[in-house]
């Protein structure tokens, strides 16, 4: 599919490492005041003055985290940035810089890497961050992308996973399960394509869920919104592995329990209809699907009035004493222990 889209094929060996990085990043602009020096020296130089700095890193591996038979390289570049920024926002911080390193085999022509970096550049522009460094090297097999993201936050405004208290409310932004169902549709269409390459799938009923899978967005707006509302979460995490495993992280680190209400879990209508079509339980998808990149956080009950009218935020449960455990309270009012079953990259 890469070959189809790129008529021109410039061999990477024609450029060399230095020529390649310069070429791929030549249009990238520096916009953050904390970036003193970006790409072009032995190291970048940053000045965060009195702010605290958060740093997070992620490694994406072809065949484990993405499949290039249906993920366009431009989307992959975009997503590789977004998934890291999501972790910065989960600290209640503002994202400021990233470094991007790739290992790539010679089956990729220069034009394919230009697509990847076009997606990276778009994400940098959308999120207002600077690309301040990176490395490229050759790989004997697939494509690897490593992104490190930095962000800044005022001292004591950062939010950890370990601050939730009993009786705090559990809140999530946006809706859940869409990225997982988008992946199910893409996997199905890939199988259909193998059998009949001339088949043109009608993906119209799935536009939202496919977009959530291929081009997710991180919730840059939520730390800003919470500051405007005068709410500092007691604990926060982003939903990358699935709601249940993120709840377990907050509960374990905060030493609390939780009741999660099934009827409160926010689902897009396209998720509900696609779950019906695939005969999958939508609650299971929200709990275990992952890759939603929404923010899950806890707030004091005193802050409920500040968030209750906001359409971006849904209260889905409340925290309890650790001894009371972690439960899903179903629509039928039965209590089921919450277990982590998210993406298991290691159990192939
Ligand atoms: Mg995270």
C-alpha cells in the first residue's frame, strides 16, 4: 500500500543520516518560549524557569502497535505524537516539546518517511509543540518510532495517580470504546480485502470510530478547562489501556476502592450500533478496549457543582475504602469485581 501511494521512490541511502533528518524536519517551526535551541546542535537547550517539567516516552513497534496495511503513514506520525501528549496532559501539564526517533528498513523510500513526518508536523502544529530533536537509524525488520514528550506545569499543580480519596467522584472526559471498535472494523475489512481486493468497503457508518482509531486526539483542553472551573483533580490518568486497568492503577496507587456504574459509562451511538453488529458487549469494550486517550480523574465531592453541567465530563462512579474493593455496578444492580484485561501486547 505504501508503494501504491508513492510513485516516486528515492532510496534512503541517497541522503545519508544527516541529510535525512535535515530534510524531514526542514519546515518545523519553534513556537514555545521554553525552547532556547531546537534541532541543529549536539543537544537541544530548554529553559522552564520556575515551572516543573514532566517527561514521558513511548515506543511504537510495527506489527505490535500498528499495522501498515491499513494505517496510513501520515496518521501514524500524528498518532505517535498524540499518544505521548496524552500522558503529559494526564499530569495536568501543558505539552511543550517532543523528540522523535525512528528506525526504518530500506523497504521505505524517502517519500514514505515524508508522509510520516507530515503527520508529525501536523500534530506539532495542532498541539502547539516544538520538535526539538531525534535520531534516525536503519532497522533490519519493521518500523520503530520512539517519541519523548515534555511538558510544563506550575509547582504543586501537577496531578498524580495516587491522590484519590474515599468518596471522591470518578470522572471521565469524552466517550469510550470507539477506538477499539474502529480497529475491529479495520481488521474485518483487511480480511475482506485479502479475499477480494476489488471490494470497495462502505465505511460511512463507521467514520467516527475509525477516526478514533487512526487519528486519535489527546485532551489538551481538559487541564485548561479544569483550571478555568477551579477544579484540581485529586488523581488523574489517561485511558490508553482501557477503563478498567486505569481505574485499577488509580485505586492501587491511591489505596482506595471504587464503584463504577455501568449505566453512566459514556458511549457514542456508533460504538453501540457497531457492538450490536459484531455481537460484542459495549461495556466490555469500554472497560477493556483502550486507546481512547480520554482523561480519567477523581475530584472532591465539593467540586461536583463546578463540573456537573459540562458536556465534556461524565461522573461514572465514586471512590470507596480500599477494603470495599473495586466493582462494576451493572444495570441489573449486580456487583462485578473490576479486573484488568486491556491490550496485552506481551501475550501474542
Ligand atoms: Mg498514560
